[in-house]
């Protein structure tokens, strides 16, 4: 089954709300934890740790600390990140369009709830890190305490992709009528100034076939292009223009971002091409987009799109004419920063995701 939205590596389902209203308090005790250190990965003037605590539940806290050459979490009180405060904060949970949760969340059983508020304290008893405080998730306040220590794991930026390239399977042959031509539907998600580079951020999905937009899946053979666009800032409407391929968010407006895969090659992140050859999703082709350009024109509410994209050494040409339904996620994305990999910071990957 394909997995196509930004997600935590566990890809747990969200069932939460955005208001910081609680109906009860529950104690959660944790006995072990790991803090993944990303350094100043997000270029926002702070270092980043992704803290995972195990115990009565699994708690994920995405925290921001002052930049330092030392790999330990500074003691202090941490509150939700705001536009005015970055250091000594944590990023609130964030629901992706596919129903998964990024950043801070608590997983209880098989369900994950976005962390919507609270306060967390990190302190030290000799060499041991002591974590305490409270979080709010799914209208419930949880008191948290950790009796064990935190292991610090540094996430490095190893861009070498030649470890097992020879073992990658050959792509599944794909029907000729899906490798190009006119597409029939489109929708998108608007994230506002998500990367803080003076550009608006969109996910744009263009497809052909019997497509379930809620479940992000086909019930018959079909094709889907997902593009991550960086546009001029506006009001949630994709502006016309020609968008060039880019491997970096810092290139700003007028670009679409290259696709990449996670360390296990299981989760694919936009931009990508997906072609399904059957009605079940067992026979499919999925690859990152690693080149090309996209031209978008607009007349009233009607868009005309011409996309010439490159995947794995092949070029595919698609067109679309029609309306685009845009859902506004810009408010939910205010406290979020770029979703992280558990293996390496770089976006670029040339591997086929199967």
C-alpha cells in the first residue's frame, strides 16, 4: 500500500483537536528515552532534538534549544513554540492531510494524538536527565515523569547512496496510456510560509482515474503527480507562473521541490509520480521527481497546467485543465517546521521507493 504524506516513521493515526481544553488529568510514567539530535538543521537559529519516551505510552516531543557544540538538552522550562519565541520551546503536533501526525504527539495503544499544549521541564540530577511536566492532547491533560535517562543519538548527513543500489529491484513496467497525457482532477493543500523563506508552500495533487481523495488511493488503474510548490506569498491561491525544479527550500518562490525517500525507502515525500496498474494497488510504480518544470496558467477559477517531469532517467509529460480545490492548513502549520528524516537531513535521494 502506498504511503505518500509527510509522517512520523511510525505513521500513527491522529484523532485529536486543536483547542487546549481538558476534561481530566492522567499520569503517564516513562522509564526510557532517546533524544535524536539534528543540530541547526532547520536554519532558524536553534538546535533541534526529537525526544522519544517509552513507558505507559510513547511520547514524541520535538524541541528547540540554543545552538551549541555540545550534544545535550539544556535544562529549563519548555513551552509551545510561537512566532516570537523559538529557543526553549517544543513544536506542537501537526496533522497531515493523510491523517498522520508530525512533530509532538502521544501514542496510546494504536492511536496517536497531537500534542496541543503544555509545559515540559528538563533538569539534571548529577549526570541523569530528569523530564517532568504536563502535555495536553485530545482534550486531556497528561502529567509526565521519566525515571530513566535519555540516550543522545546524533543524526548525521550521510548522502552516500551507493550502499545497496545494486540490490534495488527493477521498476514495474507501466502502461503507456498512463505515462503521459491529460489528467482529469486536481486538489491541493496550502501551508502558508511554511519554510520561513518568504514563499508560500503548497502540495498540489493532479490525477487521472478513479481516485479517492480522502483515502489518497485509486480503486482502478490511475496516475497521480504530487508537487510541492514554493510560490509568491498570497491568499491561498496558487499563482500562475513557471516553476523550476529545485533541491533546496532556500531557492524560494518559483520552484517545485525534489522528492525524497526515508531511510527504509518506505515513505515517499513530494514531489513524486505514482502510477497504479491494477485495482488493488499491488502492481504500481512509484518514484521521486528529480527534474523538470511545471507551467501553471490561470483564467478566473480555471487552471491550465503543463508538467514535464523527470523520474529515474525518464521524462513524463502531463497536462491538466480545470479547477483546483485548495484546503487551508496555514494556521495549523504556524508552529511546525520542516518534517524530519530519522536518517539524514538531505532531501535528495535517487532511489526508487517500492
